[in-house]
């Protein structure tokens, strides 16, 4: 949602598909879970001609999922996992034909991770506290957009999404 010409607010939610985590040589599988986020951006530079637009971003998110030691015999052997995250970032890019927006992003972040492991509550944090990313957004008719972002440095990942502007 555009709060003003230069300020955008956003909220999101979804599901996580799965994954794995290795602790002390033992693999743990993530079952499907949930995620939620709120955030915003402030446009510092509009970007005209060859000069890119520049955004400052901030977000807060959380995700949770049940985990299970790989090879455990029953679904009742699951342990809860909760991650909380606060991020600050900068993003620079260009918009072509009012629809295609490739960009580069840099982010720093942190937050605790709570996990129940072998019957004990433990708290941890991320291995990396930064990301360097390359992404693009395509604006479609009706205010819909499709986005994809690859994150090869720092906390690595790949995200794809569909959104609607209102």
C-alpha cells in the first residue's frame, strides 16, 4: 500500500514448504509451517535517466514450523521451531517500460531463533547477518505483480511471489 509518493507499507503471510537443519551430525526435517511479515520502504532517490532509484527498507517477520529428527518413527516426535527477524536494507534499481524493475539489494538483520531440541529449550541466531541479492519485479495488468529474488551471498535463498497493489 502506498502511504505517500515515497513511502510504501506492506504485509504478507504464507506457508513454508520444508527444509532441513543439521545439528551435532543429526539431520532434522522441517514440516510445512507458517510465516508472517510487515514492512515498509522509503524512496530516497526517484531515479531518472541512467541514475537508479534508491529505497531504504525495514521489515519485521516471524516464521514457525514443526521439526523432526530424520528417520524418527512417528509424527509425535516433532519439536517446535520459531524464528523472529528484524531487517534494514537498501535497494537500487531501474524501471523499464513502467513494468519491469530489476534491482540489487543489501540487507542486515538479526533476531532470535527458539527451538526445542532433544527435550530442551534452546535459543540461537543466524549464521550470517547480511544478504546481497539480485531480483526483479514485473507489474501486470490489474495491479498484480510477480517478483523473484536470488540471494547468493550471506544468508542465501531464493524467493518468488505474487502481489497486488492497492
